[in-house]
C-alpha cells in the first residue's frame, strides 16, 4: 500500500492571511507559535472539526511535519482543502518567520 499524496507547502509560502491550524500539544503551543495560528491539538481535531472553515484553504502545522501530515490527510478526506506545512515549526523558525507565545512575547526557536 502506498503513502497517500499529501499536499505540502514551504513555511515561506503560507500566505499572511492564511487559516493556519497548529495541531501540536498545549505545552508546545505555549512555548511558541505563529501569531495568526489557530490551536487545535491533533487528538481533538475530530471534536473541533466544525470550527475549521470549509470555505478557505487550511494550512496545517506541527513541530516537524508528521502530525500535521496526518491532520492534513484527515481534513482532505473530510472535504476540506488542506496543505501540510513542510518541516513544521522547526522549519518555520529556521526561515525566520514570526513567532509569539501565550504571554504575547516574541519567540524564536
């Protein structure tokens, strides 16, 4: 059985006004996340699916790209248009993209 083809984008290709879905655990989110991201841990994705817009593209991110690939596949199978952010927050930080934390302070990884 082959791996499904999961759409991916580089962090630098995520539009500034994108719906960015962060599926990491709460402690990871608290340590630092993209300012525009919405947080729904992967394990809670099904319970919160109704909160995810169906009328716009969804960009999914995690720490390194594994969990977000799972979420991207699930969303696409459920009728959303979603792309995995390649390399996750690690690559996001390496690219020098904006990050913040729950206390509002800028963060770098």
